[in-house]
């Protein structure tokens, strides 16, 4: 499967495509998913121009609904489900949490270092050629150990490659890239890469505690992030050109923080456009505004 | 599997691993995990705005999908 399009499936009919997708994801029911029809199947003329149905399966962020007696199986998603709204982001933190800012003094002992990661990705990942196969340093080695243990406990068959990224911002220590490969990558990446973000977050937290300093690692799966990053950079340039040409603001689709950051970074040196983020949470998106010369 | 995963994460995030207790309740279709840690470690397993807890839940969703079982993580 192309890790770039982790949740897109094709089949002779929409139903066949969904079924294929479910099988691939190891799911029984389509009720865990939102189905987006990307392309309706076309028969073509004498087989010319025929194309298969293409669907995108979006894993719902929620847990499945509580088990209730279900006399009928969930209805097959129909083509009309196209406009099905995305489920709202889960607000599942009912427990009051002590502020991590208020740390009892005894926790400043050598063991009690806490590390926070503000953003999902502080680094723009450049194309694959920019990584050197390097002897993994401490971050890479400890990170790999932690990641491997997490994946083992999650029941994910995996292989992890450690590479050192080349510095892409002056004076910065390049991160270690831990790229996971295996059969379950689309499941591991999740909708809009959210599961992968969580996996990276937990891996960094644990690795940082083991190292007693901030772990300089990036977790990727099937090179999803580096490929996505490349595509986003191309998209940014294309949309910026369009904004300038039409003298109109171009609005991109909603993206997670790390992806918005790639757009901002890609265009920050262009004097003819400005980029801004608008909207809240899941709906936050980048707009590209042409700078008009007066 | 789910229990060991949460145990591993919690043990490695807290300052006092001896106070990590994880209870597992099973029904035919779901697993409820009740995590308890030392009071001073609560912030480490929950995180700012619940970020750590949500990340753990997100990883549990992978197990949940693979094993076709509902997994609920409660922290108290």
C-alpha cells in the first residue's frame, strides 16, 4: 500500500472498495469509519476509460459505541454518505489534572525532569536524500528501544530504521528519524496522521525521561511524514503562485499543526505572499494572502 | 496486551513506579483499565489539557481496532 495514501482503497464498486479497505484495516464493521467517496466507478466505453471506485476510509476518533443489542448489521455506506460530517474531536478528559506547573520541590531531583513538547514536529522533514545513514547516537538508540517496546505491546509487527537527518536550520542539532515499516502502517498512521503523532509524543516523553534531557527524535511510519511533507511543500508553492496570479487569498484545507507549520515554513521567504492560520482546533487552516505591490 | 502497554507507559512516565496500579475489568466486548498513580505523578500521566492521557488512548485505539474490543482507560 502506498503509505502516502494510507486509507484509500479501490474496487469495482463503492461497496467492494469499502470491503477491501475494511479487510486491509482488519475491521469487521464500517461503523468505525467515515467513508468518503473519492471517485465513483465508471464503466467506460468498450472498457476504455473504465476506472474503479475509489474511497477514503477515515477512522473515527471515538471508541466504538457502547455494545448494544444490534438486531441489524450497520447499513452499508452509500454514495450519499459523501457529506457525512466528521465527528467532533474527542473531549475525553473528565478528570481534573494537577497543573504540571506546580511541581513539588522534591521532584526536581535527578529523576523528576519533565519534558514538554509544544508542537508535534519542530522540524520540516526534507526529502529522503537528506538523511545520512549514520551510526545511531544515544537519542536514536534509546528512542528505537522505547518505540520498539511500545509497538510490541501494541501488537504491531514492525521494523525500525534509524537515520540521522541533516541539519536543515542553522545551528540546530539534527534529529534522529525513526521510520517504522510493517504491514499495519495505515492503522498506525491514523486519520490525518493523528495516531502517529500520539506515538511520537509518547515515544519522545519516555525517551526524554530515560535520557534525562529532551530527546531529539522524529517518529515516522512508512515514510508517511517525509512524503507528506514533500507534497505539502509542493502544494504550498503551487497555491502561493495561484494566490499571486489571481490576486486572491487562497484557503487550504484544515490541517494538523505540524502540517500547517510546513506550509508556513515553505513560504516564509517569499516576499509576494503572507501566510496565516485561521479557525479553531480540527478546523484550523492556512490561508495564503498575496502581497500586492502598490 | 492493552494492560501491559499502559503499564509500560505509566511506569516510564512517573517518578514513583511502585505506586503505579492498573486494574483490568473485562466484559465480553470491552476492557476497562483503571490506572492509579501517586498523586504527585497524576500530571505526568494526564499531561497539560490531558495530552498524555489522550495520546495513550489513541495508542489503545490501535489495539482496540486490531483485537476488535472496546478499551476504556480511566485515570484516578
